[in-house]
C-alpha cells in the first residue's frame, strides 16, 4: 500500500531546502574579510613614519569578492569599507 500524499509532501520540501541553502551560501559569501593592500599578493607598506608606524591600505570586502580576487589575481574594487591601518614596528 503506497501513500502518494507522503511523496508529494516530500517533494514540496525540496524548493524550501534549496532556497535555504542558496540563502546560506549568499550569507557566507557576504561575510566581511579584511584584505590588506586591496587584493591578495599586493604590497602597499609605507616607510616608517616619525612615530615608528608603517601604514597599510586595507579594504573590508565580501568573502566572495576576496575569493574572486584570488582566482583572477586582480583587485576588484568592491567592498564595504576601506582605509589606512597603522602597525607599530619595534
């Protein structure tokens, strides 16, 4: 004795599960990553300033953009924030 209602009910859940997985993936790729110098492999350190700090440009960008920059090897100018980071050198 088969119950077609159970099969139909299970099939109705598939779009919901797929939608949740897509939303989760978008959320993960939107997580912020702090990337020094704008892209992986770039250098941007300044010389020491009078107080003994080195300055670095940084971008706070989505994880998806960071991964795309690694794959392409180029800076993608899209991010949440950018600025200057100071690092004390001993």
